[in-house]
C-alpha cells in the first residue's frame, strides 16, 4: 500500500479543446510511463481510448490515469470539456483534492471554464490554473492574466512565467528576477508571496514588519494557502514541446494537498454530519464517482475514491443502506482503457471494481461502520429532448435495458415515458450529447432508433361556467341501461391540485350514492382525453347536482356514460382553451450578445424578468417563455453566441395559448375523426 501522504489526486477540468488530454499525455511521457506522447489526431492518446472518442476526436467520458514523480503517486482524472458532457467532469470533482483548470492561451476563458472553476470552488477544492499552448502565435498573455484575475479573482497569481523565447518557464516563487515579455518577474514574485503568506497570520505579521521570509517557510505554507484559497497559482505549459511540464509536476507534488492535508470528506445522514479522516486503519468509506462499460465485453467498471480504510478482494462490501454484502472481486487500477490488478487499495487512493452491477455514481461503499451520503456537485438539468422509437419492432424489449445502462454512465442523460403524449423521451444537455448516446447504443447494443422532436405537453381547461346534461338510455331487448346526469362546471385556480375538484351535491336520492364512482370515472375519461386537441384537462370544478335513475336499468356502465356525456356537454359551453407550459429560463451569455438574445426572446413570446452581470464580461438573462418556443433552443443559442452561451430552464406554470397559436396547435394535434 502507498503511504497516504505520498498520494496526489488531481482532476483536469476545462472547456473542450483547451488541451487537457494533451497535457495528460505530456505528463505520462515526462514521467516515463509512455515512450512517446499520443495525439488526438492520431487517435493514440491513453485517455481517449473509446472508439466514439477516437472518431469524434474529443473526450466523452472521464478517464483515470496514474504516474509517479519524486516518489509521489499522482492520480489523474481527465474529463471531457464540451458542455454537452459536463456531467462526467462534475461527478469526478469529489474524487480529487485539487482541480487543474486548463485553458488554452489562444482561446482564453470559455463558458465551461467558468462553470467548472465555480464547481471546484463550491466543492472547496484546491485550484491551479494551467494555461496551455503558451507558444501560440498572436496571443496576449498579459491580457489573458488580467482576464483570469477579473473573472476568477485577484488570488490568481502567476507561479511561473514564460521566458522571453518561450523555451522555458521562470519559477516566480524562487526567483524575483528574470526576463519575460508577459509581466515583470519581480512584480509576479511579490504578488505570489503576498498571496501565499495571507494564509498564515504569523508570517503575515513578520512580512508586514519588514522581515525577510525564508524560502523554506514559503514552501511550507504554500499547501495551506492553496487549500485556504488565498492563492490560485497560474502556470504556463506547452504540451507538445513539454515546456513547463516538469515545473508543473514539481508544483503538484509540493503544493497540491495530500488526502491528509485537504479538508476531510463529509458524510451527511439527515441532520448528522460525519467528517472522514484519511486513515488507512479507519472504517472503510468510499465514493463511486465513475461508472463505465467496456465497449467490447460490455463489462461494467465502477471507479471509487477511498476516503478511509482499506479495500481488498476479500472485503465484505456494503452499498448505501443495503444490508446485503457484495464481494468486490479483484481491485484494479485503470490506465485509460487498460486495467491492472492490485492486492489492496487504502485511504486516499482510487480503485476500480469490475462486474459489481449494483454500484452507481454517488453511492457510498463501506464495511458497515458508516452511514449517510456524500454531497455531489449539482449537475445541470437535461433540457434537450428527443422522442424515439426502435427502428425494428423486435427491439422494444431490449431498448429499455440499453437506455438504463447509458443512464448509469451519465447522470445528465435521462429517460421518461411521457404518459400524456405516450412517447419514450430521452433528454440530455444538447443535440451532440444525445447523438453520441444513441451512437453508443447502436454500436454497443446493436439497436437503431428513429427520433423526432417530442410533443409539447399542452393541457386544456375552461374559462367560463356552464351547465351540462346527458341522458344515457339503451334498450336492447333484455335489461336496458339508463342514467341521467345534470352537472355544473366552472374554472378552478390555475395549476390547482388536484386538477379536478369534484363535489357530489345530490339531494333526495335522485341518483343513488352507489353510482357516484361511475360518474366520476366518466368525467375523468374526458379529463384525460380533452375536448380541444386531445390533451389532458386541468383546473376544473365539477358539481353533480341532479339526475335520474331507473330501479332496474340503472347500472354503473350507464352512469359512467351519462357522466361522460354531461361533462362533455358542459365543457363545450364553458369556452375551453388550450394551455401551454411556460418555463423559467436563465441564459448565461457574453455581455456583447445581450441585445441579440433579448430581442430573440421577445420574438419567441418571452418576457424578460431580470439581468445579472457576472465577472469576465458575462451576463445572466432571466425570462419566462413558452416551452414550445425554446424546446430546441440549444442550437440557436450556440449560433448567436459562437458557442459561448449556456442556459437552464424549469417549468414555471401553464398559461392560455393565444388564439392564433391555438388554431395552429389544433390543426397539428386534433384527433382524427
């Protein structure tokens, strides 16, 4: 087992094409794990081992790597960068002590960079900003540093700077002189030291008193400062030439907190919280942060961060509150798509288990001495949806199982069976996300599907009071059927619960009480089918106040038909209308695009409800807009903002559809006669 103090766990976060995978390759090559660094173009990287990733030339899943530098084990989690696959990055954050937030010198701070930096900050992780492609042409690194500080805060300080010829980097902690075109090295040195010693009151007093602080003390407090967040180091690298890689590795082993130096993990069990110390001799406690399936054998792999205790092949493993133990099999380390069996793994390390079907992302694994759950980062709600059906009739049964497996891998991929529209709907973070998931399903499970935009879940209601009456009479030679119902309908409060407010106001026994359930069934039949365009109804009050029965011919089926007919009659006079779902939408965009977006929302019948300025020249636009107008908003937003915009939305309420729109919907959805 590896000493917990000699472990460094890092997660690579950043926007797509920022250089995370190339950085991981450079690290593996520099530490002697591979003979030559692979490239995305050659489809030869250790991280992007999946066929889908090779074909698309970008990461889709998180990938586990490990190496050693100066006797320290460095576990690396390489994560996808495109917003459509942000779920894999977010669920990997709890497994590491530090986040290396990677951004390209040429592209600068992109939308996912902001999101993931914020997520790492919320999770109280140490953060290091790694600027890749530092030798790119026509870049202004001084301006980039200012943008980083404006966006993420003044605690972002240069830990190194590119030399004048960009063939090396200058260590700003150890040097107060040197030649760099980016900024004055002495100034960078002073800013860095001041941010570091902020974390130690005694050192701060000495510094303010004019005393010289020894380099040894600076090094000792660096870890404390990075954990406290008083310093977020900025480092520069070029992965292809491997400039700055050795210096980055030194920074990782010296300044990234070990599992014992980082804030302890916390288990929440109701109001009770338990801090978990990184103790190999303590009770076993681990978090499942990644689930994947081998594309050829379809074997399930679950990756776990061990926070306390030790896991071996003979460990009696419990999952969450389940009292039935499972055998973990052989613990393994992953190096991209390759696995290597190990005897045991203890506190602070990462381990992967095969074929433990019960494990899911977010699960607590323990030995019976722990209870509760780990807090996971909030993941964005999947808002882009497609309705699908199998291309072959024989695939209906297999389709559900295949989709369930894909959901286990990606928490941002959801499946629903819409009872209202009777469609099987998949939802994700964008068109690319869903297309990749369906491609994986076709390759892995040999299931093809046809897709189409899902139906909008409209509703129907009434806007006026009315009376309804129906007499059901049927005589066929034997016992007949008879039932007569008088009722009153009126609108209820919008979005009321229950959607049908029913009262039985019969006096004098004109309809025996035994037939009340039958009348209600008839009314609910109409509520489910609607009267305008075939959508379910809501917000209606119904009072049954009179009727007639026959001592012989009245029966349940007759009063069900009478209730249905009377309700339909009343609805036809009560000015029925179509309701549409209105969503609250929050759109994060560059401030330069605000006019375009607000104008576009207005054209979609949206109502702007507020705006909020963010650091880095970004703004959040808040609005309410009909779902029908933004159901496929992802592509429009990307087009307007050049891929810099993102949005989230959730159902707010239902409103009546304007008459001209209602006629279009009726023409599209009205039931065939």
